[in-house]
């Protein structure tokens, strides 16, 4: 009996040490922004780009709304709507930047110690069913830690192939000059917008739409797809449901502990 208790206590002590190591060493390391420089730098670059695109769309829309007549009103309305979508992308990027450090901190400060505590309780009580919950919690922790870095890497790969579209929109905005025909050279109720100006605004609107699509895919859609892919990949790699330990495996583990 003493030998069995000693073996169980040894295993539980190892779990306690692992939990302490997770909280005091791994968690602070993952939460330190210095250890995520590449991810943060890439996210900051995207934030600057989105802010430039959003500001350009909003400024152009405001300028067009001041022009006489209603010829440019549809263009102004469309650009104003695009600015709203860019705000959504900007929010997603700031959330991603926040999760870079918080995901590791949350996983290794809360989830991993909880999983180890459940394992210790399973060893202490001899209930094999608790192994299932422990491995489920541990799996969720791994997914949370991996999702942000994996999504950033994949987003960068996709973004680099379409970056020229975003650069084109920014370049067109910097060269955009809204001009009109009037004797005084200034816009008034008798002014008319030149056809060349309308063509430039339309081209800029098209480029901004393409840029919006690129940023939506790389900043919003890809992180979601990465999460789904990680879940699917885990189920494909492991012969049984990765969230649960099959009876044979749990019985083998409990046999060694006993």
C-alpha cells in the first residue's frame, strides 16, 4: 500500500511541478511581446495600411459629398460604406495583436494547470474518466496558442501575393485630384466635374474594393479557417477523437501508475 501511495504521490508531485513551471516560466515567456516581434510587426504594418485605406476612402467620400450636383453622390456613398468595413478589419487586427501574448498567457496560466490538476485528481482517485477531460483541456490550450501565430504566417503568405493591389489603391489615392470645370477655378453651383476626374475616382474605388477584399481575407477569414483546419488536422492525424483518450490508452496509463 505504501509503495502504491508513494508512486501516486510522485506522479502528482511531477504534475504540480509542471503546473508551477507552466505558470512561472512558460506563461511569462509567451506573454512577453519581445518574443513575438515578427507577429507584432506584421500586424502593425497591416494596421497602418488599413488606416491609410480607411482614411483615404473617408476623405474622398467627404470631398465628393461637397461637390455640386448629385453626379458623384453614388461614388461618395460607396466610399463611405467601404470606410465602415475597414473599421471592422482594424478591430480584427487589434484583437489579433492583443491575442498574440494573451493566448499563451491564458493557456499556460489557466488551462494547462487545470489539465494537470485534473490528471492529478485522476491519479489520486483512480478514475480513468478524468483523463478524458484533462486531455480535452490540454488540446484546447494547444489550439489557442497555435491559432494566432499560424494565422499570421498564412496571412502573410497570402497578403504578399496580393500586396500590389493594396499598393495600387494607396498610390491612386495619393495622386487623386478632384478637379472641376468652372470659370473661377473653384467649385460652385455652376461647376461640373470633369470626365477624367470621374474616371480617376472610379478607378480608385475599384482599387479600394480589391484592397478591402484582400484585407478581409487575410485579417478575418484566414484566422477562422486556421482554427477550423487545426481541429480537422488533429482529427485526421489521431486515430481516435483527439479530445478523448481511448479506454485502452487510459487503462495502460493507470496500470503503470498503480
